[in-house]
């Protein structure tokens, strides 16, 4: 399993709108991608702090394909709501306790 960790700071006045866009526009795009497993957005209690989102992928090549072919469209959707550029890092996921992840990987 492979993870893509994304950090960004939304504009304070646009945070509620950004949550709606993530649910309505971004999540369906992610769900349609080959190898996509899960989207985990983390919204801080303090409005001015960075947000973090993790997407989980079956394999590294799935995340790389998304990043090259689809992410530019997602970035265009998100940019009007952000006060800082998106930063992302990649990680190998060594262990998962979530059964549906294990089932998806062994299918």
C-alpha cells in the first residue's frame, strides 16, 4: 500500500466551501481512479492551521498515475480556496489494521 500525504492552508473565509468541494468534487474524482483505496482529510480545530489529507493507494504506480494525469485538474479545483501552495510527500504503508484495506490488497 502507498500513501500520498498532502498539506495545505485554506483561506479562512473559504474553509466551509472547501469542505463542500472536497466532498462533492474531489472525492468522486479520487474514487474513480485505479488503485485508489481511501481519502482521509484532517481538519484542525484551530482555523488558521494547515490541513492534512492522506490518500491511500494499492500501489505506488497508481498514485503516480493520478499525480501526473489527474491531480492538475484537482489542483485547479482547489486553488481558489487555498492561501498557500499544496505540499505533498509519498510514503510506503508498512502495516494496516483496517480489514477492508487488507481485503482490497489481496483481491
